């Protein structure tokens, strides 16, 4: 019996209860990173959101590339390890895709493997979970213009100030581009059209990137009130790529009180210099007068 | 006869000569008087003689007049006073009264105030001292004609009271005085209901019959609360509108605020004439109506316009923001709802965690004027349908959110955010580690397998890859990984299973996509092990890796 006992191999935890740790999950989104129409020589960053279900302790996720043809194009913006703190269930991994100048014009599908870094513990056979992400990269030599407006916003502003339209734009093409025209039809709260604002001065968005640009409309003469606006954004072909119903508020301009104005004036150096000059002149005049008086007394 | 040669030399100056002449005349008169007196006394008897010296009436030292002058261009309003003033002196030093009568007739009353002819009294002052100023007031009456002639008398206060003859004063302050009568305000009607920001007309039926000098004009003032004078509402902020002066039926137009509550609003109209006298019916009151307008939605944004990334095994808060506006005021928006759904499913579909969600509540902020900002979030389950890449069931679809608001008048608006993609979430769940239990050297698990459940904790179907490392007792002794086997079905160690290797080997699990939150789809991985001979007894541990991969969409 003693011999048999000795030969028993324990391949499990001494306390098997601790094996039941509940479902251990790992997730990535998106499951496929798609980069269409990238030209050789260009690079693009992509975000991958890693998530987990168990947040009881800090955990590290390790990303590695495969050995495929394009795997060397992939690099990690900060690190290939993503640390998720206790109580945190999401974190981002940023992958940089750099297409070499000599890349052939075809589709590449390297993969990323992300695995939770699990220490060997006193368990029998621990199972760690991992995920595989496909990087779907289409390399092309054709110019592709593909501009998209993700969001638009007009912050409330004071009467007399410029109207600033914030556009978040995504350029999924491979050439830098900008809207050819941004048009804003401004209406009062009742929907009655008041004016049409237009701008052709919009910042360019670099290829395969997202950028927030500000389109400034001056001289709109909008008074205090609530306004509605219909936004239209046109691409370089003149096609309407974004239509959006907006609203914003023009608030009353802050009035500077006389006290504030005086305080502001006093703070200006311009206010002190004339006073100093006048003071010096008065002192000189007084000295001259006094000296003349003493001369007369002497006589 | 006194015969005296008035020699030039004795009285060389003229006044001396006159003095002398006067003395002579006086002495002559005294002498003759005494002579006559003596003769009279000798021829008559003694009698008693009495003389009564009569009272003298006062005399105007300042003629009576109006203070201030009541004229055609500056008449006295009905119910306002015309003040008459005059000064008179009485030679007897008596006090005097100022009486203003409608006719040239006065009766002095001894030691009392005088009286005009019956019903002809305008006013009588109290008695004042001689030479002082007397004044009295007449309150203009509605029944007065536009011009009222008057006659002023000063009568003294004495036992034999006497009055002056009538005086009507002179120039503007003289007779007559002018009376301004109230305009007539018959009715007023507001226009039919208008939208906020539109003009509301008020048309009054009103006139003024006074025509003295010129036809009097009237103007209309409309206030939101009671209280006004001819120049406007007591609180200027309450003034809705004011007309110009017109001969009749004034009207004005109120430019209603751009943001204005629907329903009836009180108004208080006033009619005044050009002299500032209001109609006796001021103010009338009534209500005008503002239409209820349909609210509107704007700034609808789902997840800031970005694709949605879900979280494994749980929900993700997806933010949906919008602005609701109502020209009747943001406060009239009485209810709202929001739906998040896969576009092809449609807003009206029933809730289903795979494709359709209903909003629970929103945070409302920036409530002012017509608008309020809504920030809402949907708790989206990990298995909501993805739409991002070709290898998904709904690649051509998107997700959007629709908001709907309803105002207190049951008018509603509905609008949707620009659609976004819902990214595929590759989620793999592993329920437990492997516990092979106690095994003796040279034995294996036979037909008894350890099971590991691999579940789809994302929104895709999945397959997996398997790899592992050697097991170790921590003392330098190992059980090679090749002693472990696995399969997607139960197996007998000696005849089945796949040998574990150190690199990923595909395991075609085909776990379907989870569609019910509480029961994630899963497949089991079956494990077996053999214990080689020649290794020491102990606690051997190892680490296997199950790596998930999105399966072909056809297996979801």
C-alpha cells in the first residue's frame, strides 16, 4: 500500500475546490482589424480594446505577432504588454502598421495573438485564455479618397463671438483630403431660416487617420437665443458626405462693469507712465519756483 | 371886503403870495360861517341827527384765474381739479371769499360765504384776509361740457357783505376752463393663436368724443399684468405693445418671444387719450393664445460617432446624446424614450439583447429656453450583433439610436443618430482549470475525461487553438506535454484524443454565437493524461492555452 501510495501522482491542486475559479474570459474588439487601401510607405495606428471579466486582481495581457509575411509590419505603439489594474475590465492596445515601400499590392492577413499572462501556480493544469486577431491589410497603389464625418458639434458661445463648428473626421483613404465645403443653414428655434454660413477653409485630414478640426464662421451676427442648424459637408467631388441636424445656443455677452473696467485700466502700464511723467514735471516746477522765491527773499 | 395891495416888494416870492391869499380866504370864510350860524341859531329849534356809514365791498387786486390754466390744448381731466385763485382788498379790512359761478350771478350773505345761483356754483373759497390770495377747486365732472364759462366774485365777510362785480379773468387762465373727458373703450380682441415668435395683434374698439380745439386721439397699451399709465405699463417688462395715437380703434402688435409657453396668456389692455386720461373701463382683460408646436431633436450622437467596442462577458455602456428643443419651452417636453438597435431591425422591434435596446433613463442638463441636453446610455450586452467586418452575419448593417420626445400637448418628434458600426467582439470564456486527480505511474485517464467548457463570451462564434507546456513538480521533474491529450468529444486515452503540443493546434470547436445572455453558447474540451513511469510522486502542475478565433460566420 505504501508503494502504491508513493506512486500516486498528484496532478491537481491539493485543494481541488480552488480549481473552480469561475469562468475566465478574455475578449478583443474588433476581432478583425481592417486597413483598406493603404499605400506602401504609409503607416497607420489602430486601437484594439482588450477586456476581461475577472477584475479581482491586476492582470497582464501579452500580444505577439505571428510569423507570416506581413507580421514584421506590426509593432506596438507603447508596449506589447497591456496591464489591466484591479477593478479595470478594459484597456487599449495600439498597434502600428507600417507598410514597407516594396510591399506588393495585395491583401495581407497577419495575426496578433493576445494571451493573458498567467503564472504557473499550485494548480494542476491551469488554462489560460487567448485570442487571435486578424489584421486585414489591403495594399494598393491607387489613390483612394474616403472621408467620413464621425461627429459634429457646435459649443454654445457668447453673442459677438465666432461660431465654431467642431468636426471629427476620419480619412479612410490613402491621400490627405479635406471637405471642399461646409455649409450651415442656421434657423431660429421655430425652424425659420435665418442665414446660411459657408466655409471652404477646412483643415486637411491625413490618410488613414482621424482628426478633429474646427471650422470658424465669423460675422454671423447671431443674437442671443436658441438656434437650429442643418449641416452639410461636401467632399472634394462635391458630394454631400454628411448631413446633420444641430442645435446650439448663443448666450448673452458678458458685460464688463465700470469697476472691472477701471481695475483693468489700472492694471495697464500705460496708465502709470503718464502719472509718473506728470509727477516728475510737477516736482521740477515746484523746485524752480521755490528757488526763485528764495532768490527774491535774498534780494 | 379886505382890500390889500399886494405889493411886489413885500412878497417877492410866489408861494408867499399864495400863503397870504389862503389865510385871507380862510379868515373870510370863518367870519361868514359864524355870521350865518348865529343867524340860524336865532331862527331854529334843536333836533338829533344820525348818519350810518355803509360797508364797502372788496375789490379784486388780482383778478381771478385758473392755476394752472385750463385750455383747449391743456384741458382739465374729468375728476381732476381746476384751481381758481384771486386776491382782493377790502377797505374795511374785512375778510373775503372767492366765489366762482357758472353764471354772472352772486348773492352775498352776511357773515357767511356767498352763493351762486342755484346749481351754478363751481367753487367758493374759505374766507381769507383782505389782500390775501383766496383759492378754491372745482373737480371736473363727466357731465361737464368741454368748455365751462365761469364768473369770479369776491365777497367780504361782514354783516353787510358785498361782492364785487363778476370777473372772468383774462387770457388762458381766464374763463372758460376746458374739460377733458374719458375716452370710451368698448372692446378689444386679440388675434387668433400664433406660434412663438410670431406677432399677436390686439385690436381695440375705442374713441374719444372730445373735439375741442382738435379731435382727441386715443392710444392702446397692452400689458401682461395689471398696471399702466398713459406712458406705458407700470413695469415696462410687462408691456406687450403700445399703439400710436389715433382718432379711434387703436391697435398694436405684440412680437411674441421666440420661446413661449403654449396656451392662454392673460393680457390687460388700457386706452388713454392724448391728454393721458384713461378710459373708465381700464383695464379690460382677456387672454390670447400661443400655439403648441412640435418639439424637435438635434445633435443626436451615438458613441461620439465611433464604432462600438463591447466588453467580454458583460454589458458596455454606450452613450447616446441628443438635444431636445421646443419653442414652447424645454419644460413642455413631458416624456422621452430612446432605442438602440441594429438598423435593419428597426426602431419598433421588441427588445432583444442581440439587436434592440430601450433606454432606461437619461441625464438632462443645460435646460434653458427652448432646449435641454440629454445624455443617455444603453447597457449593451456582449453578444449584441456585430456589423463591422465581412465575416459577420450583418456586415452590411449598422447600429443606430433613435430618440423620441413628446410635449405636454402630445406632439412628438423622433430622430436618429448617424449610424455606427458595432465591432465584433471575440470573447472566449474558460470555466475551469484541469484537475486530473491522483494517478499512479503507468496509468492514464482511460475513458474518463476532464472537461473544460469554452464559451462564446463575445458576439461571434469561435473556434480555438490549443497548446501547452510540460507539467512540473517544481523540483526538476516533469511530465511531458505530449502525455496530455484533448478532443472536442469524449475519448478513451489509449485510442483517441489529440496529443498536446507546444504550439497552437486548431481545434474546430465551432462554438456558436451566444444569443442569450444568461446561457452563453459553449463547447467542451475533453482532456486526458497518462502518467509516465519513472517519475517521482508529487504535485505536478502545468499551463495549457486555449486561444479563441472567430469562426466562420456560417457556424455562428
